[in-house]
C-alpha cells in the first residue's frame, strides 16, 4: 500500500488519498470529477472502470446523450438543474432564477497541514500529521468556482471534507443548497444507522434497510437537536461491533442540518450531508465566498466499534482544543436537581461544605442566580446578580466557596432574552421575530438576534465581565429552545439560521481566547446541541436532562457511538429519579457516570451517611480510572439491540476502556433486570494483548486470549440495575 499521503496520477487523472488503513479515490473524466472508491487501502492508483466511461456516448462527443450521462455519472459533487436527478449537494440560481451549475475541474493543490475554515469549527492538523487536497471546479457560464477540500490525518481512517463556493461574476448568485459532502457508493445491501430521540431521550440508534428512493434526516430547529443527529452510518447487513463495513459521516456543525441517502434506479447509493435546505437561501454577491462546514467521513472494515474509536480519536486529536482535554476534570456538584430555582447563598455554602467532605472539587451554581429569576419566566438577558439570594454578590460567594476548598462554576443562557426582562423592555428588536406576527414564547423566552454584532457584544460582556471579576472557573452555556419566528431587523431571511450559528461560534471563540483556562460545558436542554461543532469550543457537553442511570445506559451508548466518553456530561443524581421515577443502586449510578465526565447533581444534604461514604469511594474510583476513560479506547462489549438491529436475549450492557498501550483495562457490567435462576454471564472482552497476563484487583489472573475468546465470567449479580467494575492490569 502507498504510504500515508495524497497522490495524483497526471496520466490517468486519478486522485488517491491514503491514510494508513484506507484509500479514497476520485478521477477526472471529460473534465468532470467522478468518485471511484472509499474502502480498505489500495496498493496503487485504481483504474477508472467504475466511472463506466464507455456507457456514456456524451463523453465521446455526442451532445444528445448528455441527459443519460448527467443522471448516471458518479459525480464527486454534483448540482441540481443540469439533468442529474439524484439528490444533489448544490442548488444555485442566477439573477434570472435559472437553476444549475455544471462543474468542471480547473486545477488542484496538494499541501501539508490543513487550512482553517473561517468562522467555523473544524478539525485541525499540523504539517507532519495532516495532508490536504483542494480540487478547483468551475462553472464557466455562471463564473462560479467551487473548491472541494479534503484532509487526511496520520493513523486515522478518516477523510475530512468541506466546500468553498466563490462568485467570480458581476451578478449575485443565490445558493439554495450548499452541502458539505456527496458520496457515491455501490449498493451492497447496505443499511443505515441514524440517531433519533427527544428531550431527555437523546441519541438513540436506529438501524434500517435502504429501499429505492431516499432516507432523509434533518433538523430545522436552529440546533442540531434532540430529535435528529448530524450523523449517519452506512453499514453492511452483516456488520456488527467487530466485523463488517461501516462508513460513518459526522457533520461539524451545531445548527440546521440534513443528511440523505438515495438508492438510485441503478442500485447505487448517493449520500449527501450539510446545512439543511430549510430556510436557507444565501445571496452570494460578486467576489464573495461561502464556506460550508466540514463533514468527517470515517471508514471501518472492522465493524462499528472501530468506527466509533476512529471518531473518538479524530475528535480528541484533531477537534477538541480545550486544555482540559487531557486533564482530569474537577469532580463537580451541580445544584440544579438539588434546588432548582430555590436556593440562596447559605444553601449553596452548606452544599459546598458537605461536598468538600465527600471529596467533591467544584460547585456549579445553575439557573436562578440573576435578577429576579425564581422560575423560568423572567430575567434572561439581565445578567446581574440577585442580591436577595446572594447578598455578597458573585465575587463574595465565589470567595466563600473557595474558602471551603471548592472551585466555583456558573450557569448562563447567553443566547436568550425573557419578555419580562429589562433588556427586552429596552431592546425589543433584539429578539428574533417576524414583524406583524406573535412570536412563540417557548419556555417563556425569545431568542436573541445573535446575527447582530451589537447583540453579540452585549452578551459577550455580560459573560466575560463575570469571569474577569471573579474566580469562577467553569461555565455551563445553556440554550433551551429552538429557533422559531426567524426574522431579523438587519439580516436577510434565508441567511439568519447560518449567520446565527456563525455568531454563536464567534462568541465562543472570543470566550475561549480571552479565558483559555476556562472549563466550558455546552448544554441545550440536555443534549440538544451535542455535536462536533460544540466540541471545538468545549471539551464536554451535558448529555441529557435524564440522569436516570438505566436510561443513561442507552443515551450514553448512542452518544459514544461517535463522541469520546470523556466529552459526555454524566452525573450521579438523586433517586427516585426526577424524570422517570426509578430508583437505582447508588454505586451503579456511579459506574454509569464514570463512563462520562463524572460529577453529582443532587442535594448532598439530603442523602444518607452511607451514601456520602459511597461518594468518597466513587471519587476515588474516578481518580484511579479516569485516565482510561479520557485517553483509552472504548469497546462496547454487550451493546444495545438498537445498534445490532437484532433482538438479543441479553439483559445487560457492558463496555470497556483499554489504555492505548493495552496494559490496563476497565470493564463495566450492568445488569438491567434481576432474573430468576439464570447463570452469571461470560462476556468476551476486546482490545487486550493475546499473550499478556492480566490481573484483577482481587488478585485473579487471566491470559489476554482467554479473556477475549473464552471470555470473563462476571459475578452473579442480584437485583435490577446491579453493576460491577473490573479493573485489569497487565502483569
Ligand atoms: C436545561 C439544562 O439541561 C439543565 O441541566 C438546567 O441547566 C436547566 N436547563 C436550567 O434552566
């Protein structure tokens, strides 16, 4: 196989991108760019046979047959309006309203490293570990340039793609659809896996077959959303955790998105992903550029497990920038489920004091600390402290918390404005609204017009001044409603959604630049904006408002299908659980939270002394094992039926973290329901060294291949939601 690199064969006009494990190939034919291949690594340039040039007489100069060509050629990036009737990644209109762009290759550039995408979150890489390719396409009639960018990263089977569109004409050009990627694949019985959900029920995998026509997912809510997720995987019917083809696409963006796979009349698959076409209509003035966000395409021929681990490494090595990425995060306690809005300084200090005794390291003060916020019906936008609750202000409170020995964190919802707020009374036009129509007060609040720079400046100063004036070290950036009534006084309709996201990204960029030591956690009513875009700014995202450990098994498993567990906000909360009413063993709640960022979300004053002692054990487990969760490889040992698409007999979930050196591993086993007269389970471990010997903390020893082939027989557990942690060290 060719070494890691990007190659071009002048003679055959074939582009070949080789990571260490996979190849991605494209070729020019009659000036058009066609897709040849994505899959296991090739040893040399492939032929162009799969372009089926011979099928298209148009390529030999017969203009009458252009329609057959246009609707059949495996375009690398195609456009609607030119006779390609498959789902298109690009729809462009000229001033007269005519649709279509016929793109032909004009040049290319191969270089080391990777360019930033202006204003957008994107993967990064340096000149030693990353190679990039820009292919320049042009529509001569429109004078439109489309640059397809590709990057590959040493050691990772992933291709990052994005598109830059430039108007070189004298007239406006209108983009009705400008997606980030388009893939042409042979259909071999593929199935598609997506993540669906709802509030408190995020990221649930769903696997389905692909019939003729289209499978489409999207979010038009202005956030990546609880309901759909900017991810799609195409898998072979036989793909499991450990074998079979899996092609995963993840969109590095936090707003509206769409992903579609079409099974065509000729049994091929076309897969597109990018910003949703809903309410998207971009006026590209002469000389202007539109930059799409990035799509990451991961290929695995070793099943879904390998696909997940590749995404985790891409995000950890090439997307998340926070200095906390490789650091143990402070064990925090958040007062939301403990007090909701009903707190004051004394209550917080009592919680802090007891938390300190249990080994907790940070107190996060959630919603309700500002102006007259005693419920969710007022004060968003008025970010001044409520002195009735916090008489010493934020500085005084923070000092007191610090004196107890804890760091302090705080909650903000910067993008919002309550109708009952001074800010709204002063600047009603700062809220997104369509004149003449009642805007919807979802959760009693409006969305600020973040497309306006004066609004962004106001919001930024509110947040930044708190950080400048206090010793607060953590911010939970919340966002609790979708965008409706998307109208602005200054921004053109059709452009607001994307300009809103660019505004949010600008705010976050300013924040992490001015406060590089800040630990930023994103949140959107739980996991409504858990996406790669947010991870560029914050190393962790609150995963779900459902903190019930049994529900979290599925929510966290779905999230970890793509995202590193160290980015998954997970807390131990009180039982009966506030969302589902279930009671789960306190230790098991800890095992589940340990597979994420780990922390607490309960009134520590109200729990038993025995539970306080368990917190001490859990904090000590976190200190012992967090490096494995943070830096190691994640294996689903018993995964949910949602991923395999098959109903299993199993009544448990199990996962493992294995250090990169394979000298340490942590197995978590959770029995969902207690069973009568069943034998304890033997689970086959993964990721160990076959001929190495591993010792459990209780002294039992096993050979790696025994653990992986015969399996490890877990203890017989009693009760619903019982669990165990097993830590293996290589001898
Ligand atoms: C939604 C979040 O997901 C919760 O954790 C909490 O911060 C509330 N918002 C506060 O309004």
